[in-house]
């Protein structure tokens, strides 16, 4: 895992925590199920974006190093085994 992925995830969750803390106390716990679903979708989309960036950075790093034979990660092996 790259440092940029960890920093990005930390910044995202910190921003959400600061936004929650800035809200008035009486408005904090009044989230409807629709708002919770929207928040969950936002978090999943952010996580997928961070994972895509991490994968692209790893691939770019391998390309710059000239490494033509990279060992597949456990996730790549899992996906490849499921696609057969």
C-alpha cells in the first residue's frame, strides 16, 4: 500500500469527521435511511477511486523501474481465479 493511498483515505475520513463535528448537536443524529445510503455510496465510490489510484501508481512505478515480470498480487490472483 502506498503512502498516498493512506494519506488520501485519512484526509477523506478526517474531512467527514470535521463536517460531522461542525454540525449542530441537534442535527447530528437525524439522518434518514436515504441520507445514510447516499453517504455509504459516497464512501464506497471514494474507496474505489483510492484503490484505482493506488493500482495505477503501482503499475506506473513498475513501468518506470523497467520491471516486465511483476508478481500478481493476492487480489489479482483472486480475480483471475474467479474469471476462469
